[in-house]
């Protein structure tokens, strides 16, 4: 089983935007989501589609299976989604040492939310953390994309 290991952060300020080297428009939706498992379809730049199955409850490391699917299948599956569409623009920001930040600027029902992810090779990796990264939300299920689709914008913590 493939493992996705990532740290997630809220973004503290917009200084990262000038450092971005590329971007992609992502539309994603969920066909199934419960604690510990989800099935997602993602359409990238309106041209490619991928089905992803995620397992596990740990926010840092989760099982991940990904499969390319025909774009038309993804479009048809959109009507069977649970929750709302998650629309975002993903920006790539390179970091020292070959690391990169994926900065997600959400639109639609999640307009105003900006998050960042750093994918790791192992759970012990310690990539550089630039100053534009704010509060870490790794492991906070309110910030899982599946929860954003089902529950909407997270409320500020108490």
C-alpha cells in the first residue's frame, strides 16, 4: 500500500505567492467519506481525472491508492458525490533541499481558506518551514478535505 505522509498548515500571510513556480486548478469531490476512509475524485485543470482511496485516521500518514480515470467518468460521478465540491487552486513553492510546499487557495463555499501542505518521505523528515506557514493543522480532521466537503469552513478553535 502506498503511504501519503504530509504536514498541513494554515497560511499566515501571502508572501508565498511571489515564490510560486506553477499552479493547477483542482476540483474534487467525495463519493464516500467516514472516519478512517474516503473515496475522492479529482479533476485537474479540467483535463485529467484521478480516483483516490485514502485509509487511516492518522493525519500525518495515511494509506493512499490512486488511479487515473477517464475525464468523462469523473464528470458523471460528480452527481453522485456526498457533500460539496471542493474547488481550489494549488500553487507550488519550492524550498531548499528539494522540498516543496503546495499552497491551496480555496474558492466557492470555502472562499478565504488558504492552506499549505508539505509531503514527506518519512514521518521523521524535518523539512525547512518557511515563515508564511501558520498554525499546523496536521491531524485536525476539520481540515481534511473530505471534512471540508461535508462540513464546510472550520470554526475557529476555542
